[in-house]
C-alpha cells in the first residue's frame, strides 16, 4: 500500500512533538492495541499516545485491553491529565479502578509485596502478576444488575465452570429430540467464566457450526490448565429454552434464539445473535 507524503510527515513529526510535550509513553499505554482498535489513527500516521491525549480519551477510546477509559472517567470525573497518566500518578493511590475486572485496592491488599515495592498495581499485574497466576478481583464499581439477567431468577442462571467442577464441555448439536427436553424456561442464562482464547473459540464455534458438515462441535474447558478471570466473562442467554437430562449426566437444551453477551465491560453488550439451535452441557 502506497502512503502519501503527508502520512510519512505526520508519522515522523508527531512522535517528536509527543516527546517534547508529553515525554515518554506510559507503560499502561499499548500503541499496537490502540492502532489496531482505531483504524483511523493507524491510517493517519499520528503518534498513538498523542492522539489519545489530544482526542482519544475524550472519545472514550481505550489505551489498552486492560484499561476501560469510560469506566475510569466515571470514577475520576474531569481531570487535567489523561486517564492513563491520572491513574498512574493519582488514581491508583485514591483507589480508582482501571476496568470493571480489576480492583486496585483488592490487588494491593491481596499482594502486599506490590504495595511495598511501590509498583502501580495494574502495571505489576500486566508485567508480572498475570503470568504468575495472581488473581485480580473485580471492581466494586459495578452495575447492580447485568442486562442479560433482567427478569431471570437465580435458579435460571447456571454457572460454568462450577467451583467444585473446574472442567466442562459445551457441545453444539445439529438437533436434540423434543421429547428429551420436557422442561421450558422463557430465558436460561449460562454464566461462563472463560479466558480470552476460550471466548474466541466459543464465538467462532457458534459462527462456524451452522454451515459445517459436522453433527456436533464440542468446546472443552479446563480451568485448571491456566489462570482464569476472577468473575464471569460471558453470558449465553438462551431464549425459549427447553431442557432435560441426557445420558452420562449431560444436560440437553433446545432454544429459539441465543445471545452471547460480553459482560466484562461495565455496559454489557451482545457479541453474537444466533438462530435456533441445540446444545449439550456436561461436567467433566
């Protein structure tokens, strides 16, 4: 792809401007992530952090996968600094949280060595803590009720994996006999605690299965293999769901529609809207 002279001029000049005005890029800012998730910035050639400070933060653009700008700004209110530098210099000490899944105070309380070392909690978690298997507790700044749960009683929210059963399998099936699913619920919510790779795998499975030649497609989850998020990350909301017991402890499900909700952000949103189908669940 041929770039214009303007692009090259901007690409060369704006990092120099950023160094003079803002100094070094903070460790919580991921330039590659910012370019990938903001194609207009990538096309312009502008220094990513300069754009974030100049416009991106005010537009609630996120500086990394671990920093939710809109969520942070609702806690901090108006500040002179951009959200990333504010959190590094002021917010962490004040107990503000960078995203709904990370409690600054809980991380320091759980791991005193981080506080004693004077390291910013999120910086530590990104650089070392996650790889070491340290757990990030969810922020207390959460909405009281997630949208997919509205009108759904506790008994209609099935959590996988369960605390006593860290392994389970979810199998998309071409069909399940009507006679095998005698019970019906207006909405059944499967509350799933999956990591990023498993989320991608589940979404891709729902995308690919309708056009595949397979009669079944299984996604096996084992949370003992690597650290998992401390709270649910997805809700699979099954509308007009018929269910019943299957062989070997399997639960069989037929549904009129499925919505895959991403519940990590403060404002949950639907990742996929899937047509009628069937699936089986089994604790391994």
